[in-house]
C-alpha cells in the first residue's frame, strides 16, 4: 500500500526547506513528505491527495501564510482529512496564537520556531504519528463482529474489544445471517477470527484467549500486586516497575478504567491539546510494559488474604498471586439509574459511561447524556460529532456545580447540544430498544424521544469482594492512613502509613479511597505516592 503523507506548509523558503529535510531525514522510509508555501498551493495539494485516495497522517502549517491565516488552512485540512493530526507552527513571540489554535480548530499540537529537530520537532511528530496509527483501523482487521445493534451481548463484545485496543469490523445481524452459513439469531454475536474460525456468542474469557490477551501469571511471587488498571493502577505500575519492583497488574475489563472511556481529557498536565482516555491508557500501558510490568487482562480478583509476611490475591479462575505488597486501585462504577424500564433496556440504548463504540451508530439521532460532571460534558461533546442532537439531563441548578469551566464554554458553543437543568429521569420506555424517556423538570413532567441514553451519575466502589479483609465505610470506600484509627482495627505498634489500608502491606489509591478527589491527575499522583509507601513497607519487612 502507498505510504501515508506528511504535509508541511510555510511561506519562508528557508524554513520550509529545513522542515522538509528534517522530516525526510527521519520519516521517509515509512511516510511520504509533501510541502507547500501558500494556502492555495496547500489546498490544491490536499485536493489532489483526496482525489487520488491518498492518506494524510499529519499537516504542519505556519500560522502566518501570504494568502490566508494558518488556522484557516488547518480547519480546511481537518474537514478534508478528519483523521489527520494537525499542528500549527509559530514564532516564539507568537506562541499564544498556536495555543489558541488548539481551542479554535482542535489542533493536536504546536511547534515553536526556530526549533531543534531532536529536542522539539521529532518528539512532537513521533507522538502525533503514534496517535494516528493507534486511532486508525488497519486494513487487515484481526476481528469481525456479526451482531445486532440493540443486542446487549453484541454491545458488550464491541465495547470489550474497543477498550482493549483491538480493532474490529462490525456487521449488522441481517447481513451476518446471509454471510455466515448456518447462522442463527440466537447464536449472535458471532466473532470471526483472523484464521477464519467463527465463535458463536463467545465469553469474554474465550475472546481474550483466542485474541492473545494474557490472563495467566508468569511469576510465582511479586514485590507488588496491583488490582485495577485505571490511572492510579497504571501510575503505580510505571513507578513500581521502573524502580525495580517485580510488578503485576490485574484488570477485569481493560486498562484505563473509567477514565479510559473518556472521549477527551483536556485538563491533564502536559497535554495542552488534550488526549482521549483510550490514548492515556495506551501510553501508560506501553510505558509500564517497557519497564517490565506484567498485565493480566481480563482477570478479576475475588479475594485477598494475609499469609504471614506475605499477601495473597485470589483470582476468579482460581489462580493465587503471592507478593510482599498489594495496591488496590479498583476505581468506581457509575451508579445505576433505578427507574422503571432501565434494567430491561440496559445495553439496548441505555448505557453507562461513554460507550464510545456506539458513537458512530448514533449518526443523526437524538442522544441523551445524564449527568452534570466532567465525564458527562466530555461525552456530550464527543457524541455531538455524530448525533443529530444531544440533550444533557442535569439534576443540579447549573453545570457550574460539578463541571470544569472549559467544558461549559465548549458546550455553549455547540448549537446541537441542549442542556436541561433541574431535570430528573423518571422512566425509560421502548419495546426492544430505547424509544423515549420520561423526565420531570421543575416539577413538570415531559417525554423526550431518543435512541440512546448515556448515564454518568454518582460513584459506587468495586469493593464487595474484599469482605471484612479490608476496612471500608458504609458506601464501600476504603479507609487508609490517618483515617484508620477510630474506624478500623489496627494491631501494629506503628501507625498506618499514608495510603495503607487496615491490612498492613495493602495500599489504596484513586477514586476507591475514602476521601479521594475524583480527578485523573489525583489518581495518577496517588498511584505514584503509593509506590513510595510500598518501598518503605518493604524496607520494614526485609529488615
């Protein structure tokens, strides 16, 4: 296949030549390099590439062109090549313009000139191209799903593959029955593997095994066992393994946790153009694996026990992981919307979390988003790219109560997003799929017709499996550190360490911790701090 294009645009001949030479020096083996010196010349190039069916992976544009603003050219490039990554180039004194472009045209980055290729250009381009590759469906898809859109099992399979970064093609049920000999509706979903085998209604464990996901531990003993693969668990995996601890991470669904379902995180330090939850999970997983962390996904912990100086985590399939220490980074679930019809239509148009695998299916339809915090706002912005209309249903007086201002501002600028505050869902209706929702707003009942509803309310810890082994509050959040005295039984002479639970040597980080701040950055910080506590604990037990 033809190599994808990297396009550079700058009006200064010397700068354009330098940029082209830098790009060709590093990327010409895998990519084609094209250049233009004006907006019109660039648009003509883009038109030709589009007509010839060429792929454009990256467009780098100087903010100052002789015939049009660079921002306008980036906007046109985004419309023509929506999957391409874009970056504005600006002089040091005009860096603010490049930063503004990130907001105004959703640019993916910016480059300040003059630059050093090794220190400035290549890290930016490497990162953007890696993201482009990760977002792009390969031509040789490793999996194909045959199933019905409103079938809960089909949704679960699509969501599982998407969250684990396994590209797939989805084919609707009617076409499945025509293509697959002997296919019956009750066998759906069908999963077709690269070797041609077709698995009827496969379990998650079967899918993991056949697609090469790792669920069996390699070592018999670890320094650190991490339960949960959200931001806190991933941070602990990176810091633990990089500091020489033999580390294993157990995750029951997919790396990234609840944050991994976010369409875009824009307030995370160091990423001015933002990044998706899936991208954050992919980067962190790769980083942890580079340092030697072992991942068991999907795999579920069902018990924890002290074994003298060691700790043992029991897995659902009967495996027992033994180690010096354990970190619980279990995250939380969205609270269920307990109204009539919700259970019957669960995963038949009623979804919890962003369920990004359903976004394309909602093209030109009416989508409801329930909740008023950041995760709901991010989802509304994402679905607005596909749906005909998005309505946010918010219990609070306004979005100001729980949502960051940058999201509120973005939502206000999109005309197809409607926000209904002081609004509660009372019932969901439909036969085989969601058709309408009964709400009450300011005491007045109303019906809203919609094909999909995505719910982001409250937080419920995933801690029932701990039983009495680890002390928790009435809602299931785990006590730690200075919250242990007065709430939990602590029998050691020393005080509990920061983030240490009622079971010595077992630590907690992230949303599941009692009193935690529910933010990605907070979870990442706690995950890294917990590793420092683990080192202190290991010094004590080895003394």
